[in-house]
């Protein structure tokens, strides 16, 4: 499905029913927005990992502008601020009240900014393996230098140089970096997942390349404005959004709950999938109508 909004077209998909039979009545399930990372990828990596949540809430997946199946446009608009406004516009387009906002990696950055700028639009906030400022990039560079192979170090250097400028280079990057992203990395399974994705080189270059918006952003001053109950999930062995960045977010969002997954890297949904689903499902409460 597609929504025309804010001068672009956003692709979205829905999984699960919003109003479910419950004995003699009906139960209204929460609506969860699944916000993908990257930039430069799409929402397909969430399927089927997050599908079990559809038993408890209605899920809305979407691709950021310029990513995946959403429309291309002026690359100057491929920014965090625009993604936040698109997300809010999609919520309104769908006629929704406050949503459960579930953001992973870069999607967590979008979710944080959205929850801070539109606090009445978010009932629950779930932040998975993310960071609140550009310092995560320098730290990731240190970790790759310490843990990565020469090929992985070269690939990450290409990201920061703005050289992942073709689909083929992006595919090579994710193939090489897979063991860094997930401790339970499986080449065959990862190849299937990559084959489902639509890569957008312009989006990742605009984010991480020289002068990219992720090289200078800082959401920390905004985080105290978040009023939604917040769950923060981190991977102990995460190389790109190291757990200290989740600990920092936890300190800045009053009343937040931090859980560190001891056997996970950046892809908790691969390393500890059931524990991740259980944590999110237990955090979000049904509403009866």
C-alpha cells in the first residue's frame, strides 16, 4: 500500500488485526509502527522476525522516503528530520491515535526524535540497538579496528567515505559485515534476507558519507521531552551502536527501562529473537473497547 503525503509517496504494509474478538466483546489492539534502520535499506528485514508481535498488536511497516519501495525524490530531503515528519504524517493519514513506536538502529533515532517532537502521538516507545548522537560512528570505527577483519575494516571505511554508491557495493558490504552484525550469522540465511531487500545507495551516502547528517546529529537535548513509557534494548556485543549509547539514552529518558541482551550483537532479532519478542510483548498492554 502507498500513501501520498508531504510531496512524496511512502510504502507501507499492515500485519495483524486491529480489532479482535474477545469472548462476548471486542478487544482493540495497539498499533505498532516498525521503523527500519539504514538508511539505505528497507523494512523487509523485519519480516518474519517481528511477525509474532501481530498476535498482540497491529503492525505497520513502512519504508523511509528514498528507501525501499517508497518514492525516490530530491536526495537533499533524505534526512532524519524529514523521516520524522513523514512518520507523523503517515500516522495521521491512517487516522491513528497514539502508536507504539518500535525503532531499530537508525529507525530508533527517528523514533526518538518523533517521540520527543510529538509526545502525544506515542503511547509506548521501544528503542532497539540505537544511539542518540553522532559519536556512535567514531566508536564503531574503533570497534571495527579492534574486532574486524581487514575486509570489514575496508568496507566500513567505504561507508564513511561515501563509496557505497552502487547496489552492488552495498550488497558486498552487508555480505562482508554479516558476522559483525549478528553473532549467530548464517551466510545462507543472510543471503536470502539480502535478496529480499531493495537497497538505496543515495540514502546511505547522504547519511554516513562526508558531511552526512548522521555525522553531526545530536538528539540528547530533546530526549527529556519524551513522555511515553520507554523500553531500550541493547546488544552487549553490538559494534555499530555499542551498548554504552543505550545506557546514555536510558539516563536521559526519565523512567525508561534498559535491557542488555548478553548474547547479541546489533541484530538481536537474529541472535536472541524470542527474548526480544517477549520483552516487547510484555512491555505493551492491550486496551479493551
